[in-house]
C-alpha cells in the first residue's frame, strides 16, 4: 500500500465519520470518494490502517472509525488551514470591531467562537506579565488628590487614587507625566517598574515628593500579582454530541467548571500569533477530557502573544474548519487590540 493512498483512505474515513457519525465501510468509500481502486483493495488498505492503530472497528461487521492516532495523522498531514470565506471574515470583523473595551472584546470573542464552531469556546484574558505599557495618564481629582491610570498594550486598564504630599501644580504634573511615559511606554510592565524606580531622583528637588507618590502607586499596579482569568461559553453545545462521549458527558462538564483546567487547555502558547495547536484525546493532560479535542491559538499585539483562545469538542471534530475559525478569530482579536 502506498503512503499516498493510505493517507487518502484515512482522510476519507475521517471526513465521512465526522459528517455521518457512522462507522465507515469500504463500499461507502468507493461510492463517495474517487480513490481509483476496488473495494477489495480498500479493504486491504483499511486492514493495514487498523494494524497501524489509525482506525478501529467498534464491533463485528461494522465499518471503521478513526482513533486518536488517526485524527492526529490527519491533522498533521493537512497541507494548509483553509481560509474562511469573505462573508465569514466580514462578519467576524464587524462583530468584534464594535467592542468598547477589553471586557467587551473578550465577551464578544467567546460568544462568537461558540456560535461559529458550535463547540465550547474558551478565551483567556491578556496576561499582564506578557503585556506592555501603552500609556500612563495622571488626572487631578482635587488640590491634593490624583487618579493614576495605567493602560496596557492589550487595552487592559488599571486605576489607582493617590493622595499627594503637596498641592498639585499642573506644570509639574505635566513634566512628571511626560517623564513617566518616556521611561515606560512600549516596555513590559515589569521592566517599566524597574525603570521608574529611579525616576524621582532624576527630577528637581521640589518635584520629587509628588513623583515618588505617583511612582509608588504605579509600582504596585505594575508588579502586583494577579490571577489569570478565563471565560467560557457554549458548554450546552456539548449536549448535541452525547453519543461521542462514552458513558456520560458529566465528567467533561465538571472538568470545564474548574478554573485551573481551563487555563491548562492553552498549554504552552506559541510565540507565533498565527500558529494553531491541536491536542487530541489522550494528548490532553486531564482524565475527564480525554474524549475531547482542543484547538487553540494565541493572540496579542504586534508580534507579542499575550493570551490564548480556542474551542473544545469531541474528537469527532471538523478539524480543518475549526482550525480555520480559531485562527481567523485570533487574528481579528489581535487587530482589535492593536487598534
């Protein structure tokens, strides 16, 4: 059996099984696909694929279904992730472009992914440990009261109120604002915190107390430990795939309620925002999720990946379409954040 025909037969089995949910036999393959060989040859090919652990026979006299290894080979041999249609791309762009802030972006994204894929969608909030400083604003609230606003490159906003040791002078405040942004804009939050530490000593003696008050508040905002956050949507979609989960779907739903499990779905995010990762069945490091597959991608600003998004569903998944959707949505989220 040639490797090319072996892959063609495996691909046909995967496509038919995903579409019909029925084990696939040699006769159906001959009728539905232009494989150019007889049923007998297809049966021999299927026997070899079964020996290699790529397909399995669920019961006697039945057709074959892909195994986790079969799905993995199918995904690995995809020559490219098919592009979405122009109307689909326009719909994604239009829906996400209406977001008013980061929370709205995340909310729209997770609902959009669940709707497009009919799977469980998970979106991770941008991690501040990977974020850069976009801008720091200082807003007087009174004679000796100041609002310090930190805007991260992802659009995430942190606000602190500080009581100043002296009456606020607009000119002095403007100078401090300019110096703070010169030291921090475009830098990782931890790097910005380090650079700002010595800033007050570089200013005139009369301005140092005010600068120390502002920098002290910023230090807290820049280095404060924060719990990573994820949001999920579409868990009810899994009920449509009840037959794909042996026994009960309950353990899968229970696992998805655990915050740490959702975070682990993203694994190690690739540094390439356009990369799509697929983990199938037993490749997932959680017992309750080993009847599922996870398709993820990173998103971020510029070339920096700051968080991940993706979908989870049964291993009997339309991988090419799901991968294309996840990649497209991740790209549009990145564009929204860059804007």
